[in-house]
DNA sequence: ATTGGTGCAAATCCTTTGCAATAGC
DNA sequence: GCTATTGCAAAGGATTTGCACCAAT
């Protein structure tokens, strides 16, 4: 992997890895770039597919390991949307998710709103929270419209 | 299955099934009773284990089908806690869940708190919500204590 | 008598593991 | 050179499917 690729594409990642004494590999750089390029959340399989062009021969265990590493590093979120596979999300700012029961698409819901008070209630019970993930289910605007007409 | 079992154990279930033209089977009655007896949420496998005494020969596909039916009927909630298996919860009143990253136990968090405003925000975007499930992750009181000392 | 439910076995899907080869440090 | 990472193949675990039999209506 060339030095300039690292400098252009994955500055924070390189720093984080160095700080932990972990290695900077092309798989890690390319997978992070792909994750960030997407607007929508992706499954490990989708990332593998997308990355195949730049990194032929990449394997699915590597994709899983890399995505889990990113979650640990705070570079990604793992979303359990209740569709078969886990989704990985390059957005790390506070936002939640809406899953359409009909078309299966997943939408972002920006902002924190009242989530804080639930987490506070959790902490009042002695639980030390370090993450909260809300999944709202229902029908997306498109599917709701189609159903009425 | 005897008539009185149905009357004692599963009144609402019987009515719901009749209304939909579905059959009242001993599996459905026993699995619902078991789900309601538990305080903690159970996996399909745990329900199967617990039900084996009253219903020898019950199969895991039946347990899954029955639990999914209950979710559809509003008699149970399915919780995707991010531990391998799905959990089924006989409590249907509003409450959320806390998952301990260390011991893996799952705790109830009662009340609605601010969840409503997030769901309202979802609806403002055109999404028609019919369910919301929050999973808070972190360390439970016991594990947090053990770690400090 | 009909046909919806069930049990069984096997398939499928997602994710993880073991191990030899490779590449980053 | 040392050892973390990788790729491969295979295992593992959860859930679903296909189909013949049974039991509720």
C-alpha cells in the first residue's frame, strides 16, 4: 500500500491504528473509504461486493473483522435492524433508524430528541450505558402512499 | 386439547384465533402460557426446552411459527438484542431494554420517557410508525461494580 | 372431510473459527 | 525477522422450508 493513499484516504484511521499498535492495511483503508462513500447503510456482503474491484480476492471474514474493528474504533456503527444481516453505518453522529416493513428500506432519522431521558433512566437504575440504538418500524412514506391509493 | 384448558389459560388467544379463522392448538396455548409465566425474555430454544415437559415432541419450527404468530397478534414482542438469537417478550406494555456487554443479561427499562418525540419526528417525515424498539448497551449495575472494585 | 398445523430433516443464511500464507512494521 | 492480518475452507448457530402426517374445525 502506498504512503500517499494512506494520507489522502484514511488519516484518522491511520492515527487510530498507530495509537493501538495495529497495522495499516489496504483492506482497512479501502473498506473505510467504501463505507464512507455510501449514503445508505451496508451489509458486510455489500461492502465485499463494492470493494472487490479495488481489492480483488478480499474475503468475507476480513470484511467482518474490519467492520467490527471500525465499530470498536468509533468509526462506524453496527445496526441490528432485524432484517437478516447486520448493517454497518459510516455515520457516527447521533441519529436513529426507520425500517419499512413493506419495502425493507432503511431510513435515517436525524437528531437526538428524547432519547437522552431514556438513557438517563437507565443510568438511574445503575446501568452504565455506552450506546443506544432505536429502530422504528412501520411503513415508509412511499409504501404508505401506495397502500392508500 | 380439552375445552377447559382453553378457557382457563388462553382466553384472548382463543378469541383472536377464532376471529382470524385459525385453529386453537395445544402448542399455541402451552407456548403462550410459558411465555407469560417467565419474567425474563426467552429465545425460541428456551421456550422449546420449557415446553417439552407439557408437550413432548414439540419441534423448533413450531415454536418459531407460534411465537411469530403471537407477535402478529400483539401478544408478544420480538426483541433483537444483538445477542445471537431473537428474544420473545410476553410483556406488551411500553418498555425498553438494556443489554449488558459483559454478562449478556437483558433488563427491562419501564416507561415511555422521550421515545414519543422520536416517533413523532419519524411520522413528520411521512413514515407511518407502528413499533419502536430501543436497545441500550453498556454495563449492568453488577458488572460495573465488579469492574471498579 | 377439509385443510391448517405440526414434526422431521434438511437447507439456507449470516457470522465466526482454524490454520497456513502474506504483508506491515 | 517477527507477528498481526489475511484468505480459504469449513464449522457453527439461528431460522426457514418442503413435505408427509395429524388433528381442529
